């Protein structure tokens, strides 16, 4: 269905290093093919060559040949491939062309001239498949990031393309919504013979469903293809279940929790039954009313919709809190309230002793910083170097502070790189460095691992742990259960704008099948949550 013949892509002049090089492979019809590799190795570029966006939209030079259902993407522009290829990028907002959910689902079919009766039936089917029926009349701008992601996927599904190209399709989705989307993709592959080519960093969600894995080892390196188990044995990026299998010496490596549980008996016998040694927050006693964050009976409304109801929450110095819950629960609204973007309809918000929505931005920057879901909202300079210099100046930090953080999170990114040429995960890391340059006592992160590979996530964890050790309070809204298990001292679960659980990480995540990490599911009822915890326990038991 998809054929790459000695494909290379170069951006800029011919002396630039190729973003892709030596790609020669075939994606068979009716298979789910998973594209994996570290951030910045060219996964999005490879996906773009299939839809024709590379090079017709992005520019650059494409050498070699890419054919989809027999059509050469060099001679067929994206609009001439629209009836065959459906594409969903990392940024759903860039995908939308209408104002409401139902109109967006219908737009692609209108462009292809689908009969009205067929359009109506497909819209209803897609609303049900993706759990969007209750949102059909909602303006797209009012949806959460995860809800927007589902609409973007649905707008492609309604056209019934032969090939689906998906870039990080579950990155903004809660665990339940991600499972729904993956179930839909499986039905399309198994029942309709749709070919799916998907790049995804959340491998714990998808690798067990893949028929084939394409591994891009590094920038400009030729891809390697094979079975999921074979590729995970050599891949530099791998889910916790595979890392646990490697640690335990299992062969072949398990790809799912079920496979690992069947083989975990011997590993459980080697592990002590003591409590997992979770990090403790550094708590400092400050002046009354000067905690990094104090939320008291907070209520926020968006028009007629109650986004938050009676939220009470305190973040102490050195404490890392993960705010979890399904898409649209109110997590982002809570974070935005802490930086003054929403005026409370009831209750109060205090950060470092000031009221956010009544405080000038320059003053508020000294108390709190927010890294939003869409990093481009913070980035406005033409180069990474200029962005870092501006961040240092705004924060009153020593020159080079932001650049050092970028180097720690994303080694090898040149100063001259334009932020729009970075991958979604790289832009997120740059935005994080911009906010961290001010070293605010309260750091807010909205989906901080969206688009990050496992290595970048590990570097992020170390940076955040270091900040917490220095006394910074960190509140992160996340669907990444593995990140919460690895990093958070405490988990707060929000549903329909209300707090439904608040307690130590081990207690809250293990009590919920949706939020339990893979290691906890595999080793239950033992108290271990992550692979590093298991590794440390095994070393102590020797």
C-alpha cells in the first residue's frame, strides 16, 4: 500500500544534514505499522512524505520515490491524495477549518462530494465511536486539548480513507479515551483493511497492537523494520513492560501487561514485600498565607458550564503534585486559574501571597510559571538562541541560563534552529526551559511529556526532581500515568470539575485501573510502581 524507495529529505540547502536518509521499505495493506524512535529523528517528516505534505507544503528536497496506492507523492499534491490518505498531525488546532464539532466531522466529506445521507450516517457513527456525541454542538475553541484531538481523528475517519497517517494520536488523551481510539483503529485495520501508519511515544499504549514496527535509530539513519518484539529488543525507546522484561531477563520480551503477568512469578519471589521507597517532598515552613499555591473553595465557570466546583488544594515547597482525570475534567482550567487567566466565580486563589488575576504579569512571573499544552503560545523569536536570550532577560537570569536548560533537555539542538522546525516534543522542552529560566517558586506543567520520548522524559524527571529538592512546588496536569508514578509525591484526581481523590501517589494510582502504571499491574499486589524502583529493590536484595 505504501512504498518508500531510497527516500531522503533535506531541508535548507544541499549541504544540510538530511532529516531522512536511505528509507527503503514497504507498509503492507491492512496493517497497523508503528513508527518509533527518539525525538527529532524524522518521524514526522517520514509521515509527511506519505500525505504529500513533504515537500509540497513544508518545502525541502525529497529524493527517491514514495507511492501510496500506486500514486507518486512527488507528482500528486496533498489535495490529490485526500481520497486515499487521511492525516492527523500532532497539533489538532492546525487541523481545524470549521467552528463546531459536527461541522468539522462533515467538512472532509463535503470536500470529497459525499452524498448528504451518507455524510449524516458517518458523522453519527464517528460521534459514537469516539465518545463525542455530547460535544456535537460545542465550539472547537472551548474543548480541552484531548477532546480536540479526538475531533481531529474523527474528522479523518469520516472520509473512510484507505491509509491513515497519525502523528502522536493518543498524546493528549486520557487512558480511557486512548483505549477507545486504539480500539477504533484496530477495527478499521481488522474489519475494513485500512492501512495505519502511526508515530507514537506512548509505546505502553500501542506497541502490543502493532503488526510491524519501523525503528528510526537516529537523525539521518536508515530505518530498521521487524516484529514488535524484535524491534523492542534493540530499540533505544521502549515501554516500561519491555524495560521490566529486560531487567528480569525474559525472552521473548513481553509487549503487554497480560504477557508479563504470566511470567512475573519468579520476579515477585526475588522482590521484598516492603513498601516502595518513594521520594518525600521537602517541606519548608514559611509565613502564613505565603505557600506557593493555596486554592480555597474555588469555582470557575465558562459561560453556563461549571469548569471547577469547590476546589481546595495546597502545594507546599518541594512538593510535586500530579493532577489527573479524563479529558475536559477541569485540569487545565485549574492551572490557568493559578496564573490568573481565569477570574474565580467563587472561592480564592493565592500564589506566593498574591492574587494571580489581580497581579501584573511581570510581578506574577516571580511567583509562578506555566508551561501550556501548546508550547508555541510561549515562543515568538526566530531562533532557539534568541528565544533563550529573551527568556534570560525577562527573568533577570544570568545569560546562558535558559540555553543550559535546553541543552540538558535536548542535547544537540543548534542555536540557529527556528522553533517551528523543532518537533512537538522539542518545542515543549524549549518552552519548559523558557519558563524555568525564571526559577519560579511554583511551576505549572500542562501535559509536560506530550511528544517526549522516554529518554527526554527521564531528563525532564531529573530536572523536576532537582527543582523540587531546591524547594520549588510543582503542579502538573497529566495523562501520563508512568510519569505520575515516577515523579509525583501526591495525585489529585478531578472529575466534572470536582476533586474525587487526593492522596499519596501509590495509594491513588493503584486504586484505579485506569491510572495504574504498567509495573504496578504486573507485580500486584506488591507495592512497586516503576522499573527503577524494581531495579533498586533487586540490588538491595542481593
